């Protein structure tokens, strides 16, 4: 059913060329009827066949789950491109940082999002500028990104949004702070910490207040608190959630609901822990549109790189 729907969407959107990777797509290629279509069992096979595909003057969307490691494909394709230079003006980035900082009450911290190579701008250079200008926290998507920053001399606290259990050794070796977003991940990290003799390791709890991506839902908070109460392996550094549509006036009621759910969750967690944690829910648009929800910290992402989603909407 899924692949029938995918094929239907591709037909409706008039895609010229389709390349499907993975056993599942390979096994369902009969549903697709695009003039140019290719199916490969895995990413390695696709890479071998890349020349055959003969891409030229085309816009290519590369999309797949983490395990396919499609960054190898984009890298291979990029090598064929003519030399392209993107200049990033660090002074402009600094101006953007200061603009958003000027919207904060004194004492509100800034976590700068440098995931995905700083939204494509070059992680190390941007992180270095941010460190020099004293942001409070950095956040990356994966452990490897944090390791690369440490190796380049960044010593700010670094939060990892999507820490994988297979790399906990690297995480702790490089003093990176994991986001804990599920009971499974909490179990994994606690087992790891107890085996390694680690106690009081700083972690960040993610609450799902409506994004439905990762995080503890409100009905899980009680169980989470029960587990945290008896747990000496972690210390909760912060509790946070992500707003789905902070830039959209038509979704303001939903945003308010998210903020209410967040308050309920962090109050319960703080009461259980018996100490204060850093609370944060605002992304860039939230900084501008939801000043009452800045709490202790804001997470500056796309605004740092000069995109103003609130302004674009007028
Ligand atoms: C990317 C990200 C942000 C930043 O959002 P912007 O809209 O780019 O400011 C904030 N929080 C989390 C959890 C993110 O993953």
C-alpha cells in the first residue's frame, strides 16, 4: 500500500527520474511507471552505478532514513560539480545572534543550533564564532558532529539531539550531553553509565508536546519521574520541548496548548528531582513571537543563518 501511494505521488508530481534504494523498494518496483526509473538493493550498489544514471542539469532530491547513509551519494554527486563557493559572512551571523539576544530578558541563555553543518554554513567556523561570543550551549544532531567540534577545540557544553547507544563511549569521552527522548534510550544510557561507573552525567529530557517526533508524552511523565527519582546515574541539566508552528498565527491556539503541556511536564519533573533545571521551548520564531515562553533558555536555529520566518510571513 505504501509503495503504491509513493508511486502515485511521484506520478502526480511529474518527476522525470526516480532512483529507489533498498530491498523493499526493489521488491515493489512493479508499482512504478516512470519513464526513467532505477532500483538498487543498497546504497553501495547505487554508488557503483552512479555514472550510468548520467545526471545532468537536474534538480535531485535525496531522501532516506539514516541507515542508508545517503550523504555518501550527495558527496559523490558533489564531486562532479564545478567548483562552487559559498561565502559565509561571520559578521552577519554575529549581527543575527545579537539581534535575537536583544529580544531576551537578562539571564536568558542561548543555545545555538549547529546541526547539519550549521545549516550548511560550516560547523567549525560558526561554532568558533559562537564560542568567542559566549553563547551558552551548542546543539548538534549526532555524536560524530559533537566529536568533530571537540577535536576542533570547541569547549562549550554540547547537546546531542539524537545520540545513538553504539557511540556512548564517544559521547562520554568527549563530554557531550545526550538528549533522552524515550524510555528505551534512558534504559540504554543508565545501563551504560552503571557499567562504566558513571554517576550524575548531564542529560536533557525531551518532552513531546505536539511535534510527535521524539520525546516523552504527558501521560509518560509520571513513570519518567518514578524512574528519575531513584536514579543516580544522570543529572537532568535541562527539560525542553519543540514548538511545531511558532511562526504561524493560525496555529497560536495549538502553540499555547504546547506551552501549557510543557509547563505541566517540567513542574512535575522539577518537583520530583528537587532541583531546578534549565527549561526551554522556543526556536527562532518563538523568540520573536512567544516572549512569555522564553523560560531559562532559547534555541536559536535558522534565524542565526539569516532566515526570518516571522518576517517572511509579513
Ligand atoms: C533545529 C531545532 C531548533 C531550531 O529551530 P529553528 O526554527 O531553526 O530556530 C530548535 N530545537 C530543536 C530541537 C531543533 O532540532
